[in-house]
C-alpha cells in the first residue's frame, strides 16, 4: 500500500514540482537577462545622449555670438556707412574699435577661430585682423556667399577651410539685412573642428567605444579613430569598403538618418559591435547632426551573462534543496496515510459500523486527521439519532399540514370572491373619475374661453385708456395755447389803451390847430381844413377803437367760458381715465382669477388622471392577486400531494437507518408503527 501510494502520488508530485521550479527559474533568468540587457542599453544610450546635449550646448552658445554681434547697432551702422572700395580706414577710430571688438571675441573663446563680415556694398572681407587686403578678392564670388543667401538664415557650413593653417572649420554664418530689408552682407564665426573633436573624445562607455559625428546627409564630420583613412565629409556607408572586416554600416547609416535615435548591431573590424546613435539638434543654427558610439558587444553582454550564471546556479541549488525536503516530508506522510486508508476501506466496504474508530499514534497532521475522523463518526452517530427523532416529528407535521391545506384552499376561494367584488367597485370608481375628468376638461375649456374674452376686453380697455390719455394730452396742449392767446389779448388791450391816449392827443392837437387856423384868418383856412380832417379821423379812430374794445371784451368773455369748459372737460377726461384704470385693474384681477381657475382645473385633471392610473394599477394588482390566489390554490393541492410523498419517504428513511450501527450492543430503534 505504501509503495503504491508513493508511486501514484509522491513521485508525480515531486516531478511536477521540479518542472515547475525549473520553468520558474528559466522565466526568472530570462526576465533578469532582459532587465539587465535593457539596463546596459539604457546606460549606453544615456552616455551618448548626455554627450549629444553637451555638443548642442556648445553649438548653441556659439550660435548666439553672430545672432547678438551682428544685430548690434554699432556694427550695423559702421558697415552700412562703408560704401567705398578700398576706402582709407587705417586711422578710422570706429574701424579700430570694430576690429578690437572682433579680436576680443576670438580671444575670449578658444573654440572660435575667427569672426568675419563680408559687405554687400564693396564685396570686401573683414575679420579680427582687419580688412582682407588681397588684391582682386571679392567675397560675393565665393561659394559660401551664395549658399548663405540661399539659406536665408543662420546655419552651420562644414565646407570652410582656415587659410592660416589649412585646417577644416565649421562656420556659423548668416545673411545680415538693413532695417529697410536690403542686404548688408554675410557674417559669421569659424569654429575649430578640433574643439568639437575634443568634446567627441569624451564619449565613452566604461572607457571603451569609438564615437563619430555625422551631418543630416550622412557625411562624417568627425571620427577620431579613423582620421588617417578618411577624407573630409566622406559618407558613413562608404567606410564599409575601406575598413576591413566591417559589415552593416550601410544599414547603420540608413537607420541613423531615418530614426534619429536608437541602436543597431554591426560588425566592426571583425568584432561584433553595437552602435548607439542620437540626434544633435540646434534650431538656432539649423544643425541636425547625429552623434554615434560604437561599443564592443562583449562590454554589454558580459555583465548580463555573469548575472545569468549566478541566477542559474542559485536556481539549481534551490531546486535541489526543495526536492530533498519534499521527498522527506512526503515519505514521512505516506506511512500513517496508508493506515488511515485501510481503516476507511473497512468502514466503507465491509460493514456500516459507525462505532469503529481509527487509533491515533502521532500529534502531526496525520494524527490530527485521525482524531478529526473519529470526531466525524461521533458526529454522524449524533446526527442519525437526530434524524430518527426528526423523522417522527416530520410524520406528525405532515398530518397537520394536510388539515391546514384544506382550510387554506377554502379561504383561497373566499378571497377570490372578495377580490371580484373589489374589482367591480374599482370599475365604478373609474367611471366616476372619468366623469370628473370630463367635467374638469369642460371647466378648462370654459376657463380658456373666458380668459380669451377677458384678455380681449382688457386690451380694449387698455386701448381706450391710451386714447383718453392722448385726448387729455391734446386738451392740455389746447389749454396751454389758450393761455397764450389770453396773454396776447391782454397785450392787444394794452395796445388799444395806447391808441386811446394817442387819439386824445390827436383830438387836442386838432382843436389847437383849429384855434390857430381861426387866429390866422385867411392864411389859416387851409390849415383849418387839415385840422378838421384830423378831427374827423380822430373821431373815426375813436369809434373804431371803441368797437374793437367791445369785440375784444366779448372775445375775452367767450374765451373765458370756453377755457372753463376745456378745463372741465380735462377734469372729466382725467376722472374717466382713472375710472378706466380701475376697470382695467378689475379686468386683470378677473383674468388672474380665471387663469388660477384654469390652473386648478388642470391640476384637477392631473389628479384625476393620476387617480385613474392608480385605480388601474389597483385593478391590475387585484388581477395579479386573483391569479396568485389561483396559483396558491393549485400550489396547496400540489403540496398535499408532496406531503403524501414526504410521508412515504419518511418510511423509506426509517428503513435506511436500520443499516447503520450507532451503539455498541444494539441497532437503531425502529420508528413507531404510527409512521406506517
């Protein structure tokens, strides 16, 4: 039994555990390999990126020099005023300051080889040494002049050569324009390639690697380890044929120009290498270079393989230790389990003796299992005793359920009758509420018609009020005009009094003229005629004046009466306007009341609809209750059938319990005959 159990359980378990640990070790090792590889690649890439940022900072700082210097008003004004070829300037103080300024810029920064400016006016070339005095030299005929104008901005030119030492230089040059947009010249600074090479020489990974710098077209700017065999601005993919034992440089060049940042594997001088590359971008100078570092693959893989070897050894040791301990533990467990299996076989197949217990020989998990098994047998014996008692109770309960089921069936019929009566009452309530809803709709229609009529009446009253207000205004304007006419009649009356005074004076004058004419005798006859005519005119004027006074008096009297009537009409109109406003307020109050009635009718209609909905729901619920009552009745009938079936199963259960032995000297007591 022990050997068979060990073959079937222990050995497969140990084999599965070994495989699981082996797979786990492989996965962990693979994960460590990947993590370490990524760590090494990230470190290498970080070294290249940090050096690329140094080169970007170096170029950015130098690019600010022409952008700052050749926008200075002092520099621009002097070159704008210089418009004569070979103009004598040796004793020009401004010229000396300009040359000294250029010279200080060169001295202050060892990376700068020269600062220059070529003028559009004369085509001459100026740098820190002054004006270039070579006869026939014209800067505008140089290739760099045309390329700078084509670029139209600050950029880095790699085709320049320093004429002092015939070395190559990187030139940051740009066109310079006047304020009015006209070209003033081309200016720039020459940067030593050796300075860039010194920065490039610090690009190493743990002291190893060969750095290189190329432009955006794939031309090699600097490759310190290949200076002997390289020509200036040679392409990177051309090295594959010049460097023996090198492969993959064309793929590397294509990847660098297309991706800008990353790494790829190549063969360099018959050794496997990894080339890391990143971009060197200076927007101020239109620089889009690429920095690369070729590192031996062994530098990257050696730490990874070392970690892998340590991981494998630790995993093998742990697997061996775990397997040994697992074998010892399973072997010590098999022996008591075999004894436990034989006891269980005896209980299960030979006889159903629940009084049989398993002997306990240890305090470990197996001994605890045996104790738990003995407790389980005791618990089963107790449960069987409870089952016997409960079976007797179930039999008694089934008889009681039969009587209660009959009563419930009768009550369910009575409930169905009551539900039918409630349904009839709810139908009548629905009819009543529907009539109330129709009445509410009629009230709403009447309220709406009354509201429309009152609205039109209110509009008519408002229009009458506006018309009477207009008439009142016109009457008041008329009253004001009549006041002005009354004032003018006073002026006319005053003028009539003045005319009376003048007539009196003319009358006295005519009398005096007549007296003087009498005193003059024959000579005064002509004058007497004039005096008589004046007297007659005075009399006519006096009569006309009296007639006018009478007319004016009558006019003033009638005007006063008319004025009083106008005032009375104005007062009446104002009173009527007030009355109409009261009527308008009354109409508005009535209209508000009608609208409130309309709202109340609407609420009543909503409430009736809600009540109808609620009654419909009650009706549906009653129908559901009626249906449920029918279902309950059917369920009770089925329950009676099930109770009969339970009664039969109780008898079968009694027969089944007779098989088990739960006491030492006696079997299970039989149930009372009443169960049958």
